[in-house]
C-alpha cells in the first residue's frame, strides 16, 4: 500500500464541491474500467450536480490528501417502496482494493440514505460487474439481495 498507509488511516466522508478535482479522475476511471467510454464526457457536469443537490451525494475515501476511492448515491421516490437510494458508482483505486475502502464507502452511502429516510438502497451491476464472479457475493455479504430484475433503458 502506498506510503505504508492502511485502512485505519483512511477517512471516508461526504464529498463537497471542494473535492471535485480529486473525485473527477476516480469517476472517469470507473467509467472507462466499466467499458462506458461514451459516458466519460458527461461525468464532470453530472458530478458538479451531484455535489450540489440535496437528493444526491458523493463520498470520498482519503488516505491523507490522496483520494483512493469514491461513490455516488442518489435518492428517488417510487410507488413500490417510497423513498429509496441507489448506490450508483463505486470505485477504489486498484492499489487500495481489498483493504476495506469499498465497504467503508458503501456504509457511508447507506448512512446517508437512512438519514434521508430511504427504505432501501439498490445497486445495478453492469455487464462488466456481472462478469466478475466475486462482485455479486461481495455485495451480498454487505446485505444486498439479488432482486432478479432486469433494467431496460431508453435514451431521451
């Protein structure tokens, strides 16, 4: 691990607009790693909105001044469950994976969602994520259940 840092030296907190320059490269890297290169061009504008809105939040994992992980979360309201949250993007620098950073980010997002009054938090696994045979069990170990739903989308 870089500079002898370990998970005990990590700080995970809700990000603010002043964290934009540290978050942007992490989220852009996430989208590239997931195979969504076309989405990268819109990340900066959307991240600015996430950091400003009351119904969205981003969380940052810091090892000193170095950003090593990030996640974005949004809340929405639906007829089926009422207010709920979606853990949208979770990325940890490869040098920091396997050290509890992602778990800390998930819990920070869950705490935010609970404080907002959300009934549950959902995650969508991309095809890249589904192909990783360790990812679904990782989420299940953190209390997520496969709802056996398929997402279809339509561009507007």
